[in-house]
């Protein structure tokens, strides 16, 4: 596991993290560094690949909508795109858009989707989740926000 890569190189920014935890605000990936960004993606990837789709398949109401031709899914705070890719694989008729405020994450997500063979249906944008409507994604059937609460643009 790559946990040590996540936290040890981030140590210099812990003071800033603590201050913002107490006072509000977030810590950007730029402050935490590439190791933290990559480790976060690697840690969550196995769950997305093995459990995200089965979890959604357990909701018949969700399933009925997402299995439709032309369904649209927004993945807010998509990071390196593993959740977006898992959604694209689970719902072959759907178009999935992943958004994240972090440009290097979106760059990685595009590359990962290409390798996964879903780049035609999984697209990515550097954007605030709050601005989905600006690029026509306002009428999505499902908006997923996966573990994006504690990190915010710095
Ligand atoms: C904890 S990471 C999770 C990344 C990915 N979902 C995963 O599980 O690997 C949270 C992500 O949310 C992004 N994020 C935070 N606030 C955001 C916002 N307002 N709009 C879009 N993305 C945001 C961060 O840049 C970060 O990539």
C-alpha cells in the first residue's frame, strides 16, 4: 500500500491543514503534492473498481434511470477518474462527466480513461462542481460526489 507516500511528503503542510480544519477552508493538492494526490487515487481505486457498481445496482430506482440510453452522470471531485471510469463501465449507455478543480488530476483522469477504453463516454473538465451547468451538465440523472468534502481549492 502507498499510504506512506501520501502522508510523509505532506508533513510540511500539516500546520496549514490543522489551521484550516479549525477555521474552515481546504487544502489544495498543489500544497499537499503529487505523492498525496497519487496515493489518494491509488487508495480509493480498488473500491471503485470492485464495489461502486454493485452498490448502485442494489438500488432499482437508480438502476432504472442509469441503464437508459442517453443517461448522464456527473462525478464531482473525480480526482484521477477511477470512479468515473467505473461508472462508465457499469452503465455502457450512459455519458459520464468527471469534474475536479485540480488540473493534474483531470490530466491523469483523461489518460486513465484512454487506457481503460472508455474515453468516448467518460469526459473530464477542470471545474468547480458548483459550475456544472456552465458546460451543459445541469440535467444529469445522477450526480456523484465521492469523498470530496474535506478537500477544497486552496
Ligand atoms: C479526497 S479527493 C477524492 C478524489 C476521488 N474522488 C477519489 O476518491 O479518489 C477530493 C477531490 O475533490 C476535489 N474537489 C474539492 N472541492 C471541489 C469542488 N468544489 N469542485 C470540484 N472538485 C472539488 C479535489 O480536488 C479532490 O480531487
